[in-house]
């Protein structure tokens, strides 16, 4: 104690050593910044600094477009594993250096894809054939990864896309959503990151209708705020189901943007609230992950998700869902409880997907797409099966729902349909609607009607239901 007093009684340390003085100053600044982040409203997302150079340019829509109407409330107020974002300038430099590092894209490391033509975009492979590619121990083996038919975008769009080094992409098909602008972008982000929104004819007509895009301009090269709009023409080579066309850019993003080292996919129902560079840095670069994706808010079991999908009529073809689950059980879908860490859940919320493009994540994305074509565009059901059966394994960072809710805002899909659909489209919708009502009457997968004796999923279901079910 006496010693301590004698030290403080002499001239302040600070005066004696400039270095110490600066260190102390730094310590206090850091401490106060730490207090800043700790006391800020968001408890799952900690920014390094209140002085991050955020761009304040606002984009405004014609009032009839009303892009902000239906935000969904979030209920979580605590967070078990918060995410820390580093300083914007440090992140920018680090990511720019990764993107310009050509050694990380040597051709021996790239996946090779099967080329050719087929009756469907994904090649219509049998289950046996699809799964035969899962063990990818030799990189010279070509894998199936879509594009067995033309992807109908213009050559100028394609050329632009191929130059992009870091992409944020989204898609709106069937006028299902509104275009939402990313919020909180750093001042250099729009120069570093390209934002691409894929839309079909029906969505484009709606944008014309609301004067979001002027009809006089060629839609090629047109922008809406941060987004560059890419029109996907109506084409025989695509799928009848618009949702299936939406998963082409969602899962084959690494093929549409072959130069990009990282990508962020966001479903059009959500709005990005954090700078994409910060997200990529904190969720991929720092944890050295290949992919980052949110956990599902309710489910950990693939089968729970399948049942909910059937029950809530999110996918009408119940027989198809059952066949999908049976196929996976037959080929070794493991109950969630039998997993060893590091996989905390089998069901993602795939509205936000961050990827580091490379063999592992590209392989995962290709094989996911093949499953979606084979069964249905509901991508949560194939997730655990593909993740657990591919080799090399993808390093998956599955983050908490609380984090998801603070890096994006979720909106409802468009509720009212505007009258832009052509006669054929209306006819197609009516067909799908009546198909849905027929299928609604079927029941699937309740405890009584599921015939466990003949199901390949018997052990999975017994495990999931536990001993309480008899
Ligand atoms: C941008 O919009 C926000 C809120 O929407 C507002 O607070 C801010 O002042 C606007 N900035 C500019 C430059 O108009
Ligand atoms: C896909 O292949 C199956 C046979 O494996 C065939 O029955 C089906 O018609 C094919 N689908 C298309 C769209 O060609
Ligand atoms: C994958 O293939 C390699 C060589 O062909 C083999 O040694 C390895 O055991 C296989 N891995 C799995 C999980 O089947
Ligand atoms: C299923 O198998 C059990 C015996 O393993 C049998 O007792 C039961 O009757 C069978 N149920 C049906 C519906 O076949």
C-alpha cells in the first residue's frame, strides 16, 4: 500500500513516459467504446465503433410501392452468443486483400462441373446418381451443378456479373416481395460489393406499374437504389414453379458470379441492416467458416420441419415430401440427437446465407440444388442430409436466431396481388390453386397414419418421439 502511495505522489506517470501516456489514453478510449457497445440497444450485435463511416444516402420509392409496410416484430431480447463486428476500415482492407489474392483461386482448387444439355435445368439425376458424387475425394471428378439448360439473362448482364468480386444477391419471382434497400452501408461498400436482384417478367411489370423503374428505360443496366436489376426472361428452359427458379441464383450463386470470393444471399422478404463487409468478416473470415446460416427459430430436427411443411401447406405435394424423407432415411439421415458436436441443429433458416466460395461450400451448394430439383424448392429438408454426407465437409457457422433478427429485418410477403398478370399466368395460378386444395385434404405424417413398420425413417422417428410415444 505504502509503495502505491509513493508512486502516485511522484509526478504523474503520464508525464514521464509518452508511450505510457498514449497507452493509457488508448485504454480509456477502448473502455469507453466497450461501454458504448455494451449499453447499446442491440444485445446480439456489437459494433466496434460508433464512428463507423455509414452512408446516409437515402433511396425513396414512389409512395404507392410501400416497401416498408409489413415488418414482422421480433420478440427476443437476450442473446447467448453475440457477434462482434470489427472496425470498418480494418475489415475493408482485409477483405480487399483476400479478394485480390489470386493464389487462393488456383485452378486445381476449383470444382469442375459437368457440361451438357438435359431435359431439366438441373439434369434430372436419380438419387443413386446424385449421391454417388457426395464423396468428392478427387478434384478432377466433374460434378453436376445445374445449367443443363440456358439461364436466360442477357450477355451484357452476364459479363458484368462475371467481373464481380464480392456479391450480395437476392431474387423476386412472381411479384412475391418488394425490393428493400440495405441499411447501414459503409462509405466504401458500394464500390466494393455488387448488389444483384434477379426478377422475372411478372415482378418487372409490377415495378413498371409502381413507377419504380421507368418503362422507357431498357431494364438492362437499371438500378433500384443499391440493387442492379437482372431480368430473367420467360423461357422454356426454366421451371414452371417460380420458387424453383428462385433457387437457381440462391444455390448456384457461385456459378453466376464465378469471380466472387464471398457472397451473401438474402431472400427478398428480409432487409439487410448491417454492412455486408462486416457480416462477411465476423461470420466467415474470423471463425474461418465456409458458410454461415441462421438456426431455425423452432426446429432442430429435419423431420419436424418436414411435418410442419406438410401441416402448414407450405408445399402441396405431401406424397413428394414423404418420398424425400424416405429417400434420406434409406441413405442414412441421422436423427439430430445422434449427432456429435459441432452441429447444434439440422434445420436452418435459409433466408440469409453467407458463403466463402471454394471447393467445400460450392460442393455443398451444387448438391443442395440437385436435391431441390429432385424434390422441391423447400431447402431446409435437404440441408442436414447433404451437410452430413459430403466429403470434404463444409465448415458451417450456424448462428443464433437472435443474431439473425438483429442483422436483418423480416417483412411479410406481398399480400395484395396487383393486376399485372397475363391471361396465361392467371390460368397457371388457378391450376396451382386447385392442385393445392386437392392436396390439402390429404393427411400425412401424423402419428396414427405413419406406418412405421414399412418406413425407412422408423428409427429416426422413434428417436425423435422418444419413449413417450407408443
Ligand atoms: C435518411 O433516412 C433516415 C430515416 O429514414 C433519416 O433519419 C435521415 O435523416 C435520412 N438522411 C438523409 C440524408 O436524408
Ligand atoms: C426425370 O427422370 C425420370 C426418370 O428417372 C422421368 O420419369 C421424368 O420424366 C424425368 N423428368 C423430366 C422433366 O424429364
Ligand atoms: C471417399 O473416397 C475415398 C477414395 O475413393 C475413400 O478412401 C474414402 O473412404 C471415401 N470416404 C467415404 C466417407 O466414403
Ligand atoms: C408393426 O410391427 C409390430 C411388431 O414389430 C406389430 O405388433 C404391429 O402389429 C405392426 N403394425 C402394423 C400396422 O403392421
